């Protein structure tokens, strides 16, 4: 597979961070096949992302949209993020839930310097709000690692969707 095709197919796996797909392509010979193995591909993406500098990781975290509040901003919200958030019912928030997401988004960003990130697939609004409140209690080091883990979970879901597995 050519690099341009690989980037077109997998460049959006990490939100606004096609550099991860580029690194996977450059550093993993087995990814040049036209039919990559899903498990191997997922491991390669996670490995490249986790091996990156803290600055690159932080830039990727900061590229994620806020939950619920970003659904109106179609200029920044990727198709994947929109589908994931609407799949979790975040587009159906009541005024109270929407206000709570807004308050939590602000508090989280002010405390940690990046938006709250969670793989929302399979979760509903109330579960996400509960987790959101709990994670606000974390310290910065633990929460940074938790956000990295969540970004990798999102990437794995997206790879599985791309490969229909």
C-alpha cells in the first residue's frame, strides 16, 4: 500500500493527528500490505502514539473536541467524533445535561489543560457524566495517562470500523 493511500485510510484514527498514521507507515514494514491485520495494526498505532514525545501526545489530546458542546461546531468536529458523540446520545442532552457538560468541560480544561476524553462507544450520557465527575478528582499525572489510554481506545474502535472487524 502506498503511503498516501494508507494516510487517507488511517490518518483520522487519532483526532486531527495524521502524524501517527505516518509514523506507523514509516516504522512498520508489515503495514505496507493492502490488507493489514487489525490486531497488528492496532498495536502499531498504539505503540507509535505512546512512544511519541509528550508534546506530540498533548497536541493530540488538545485536538479532541469537548463532549456535547462541540456538536454544534461542525467546522472542527470530525465525522468520527460526531458519529461517536451522537451514538452516545450526546446530541439529545436536556438543557440541564448540556449545562452540566459545559460546566464540567470548563473545569476539566482549566485543571488539566486539555479536553476531557473518553471512548464513548457503548456508554450513555449519564454514565459519561458520572465518569467525567470522577475523573475531575484525579491528579494531573494520572489523568494525562488516563486520557492517553482513552485516545488509544478510540483509535482501536476507529481502526476496527475502517477494517470492518
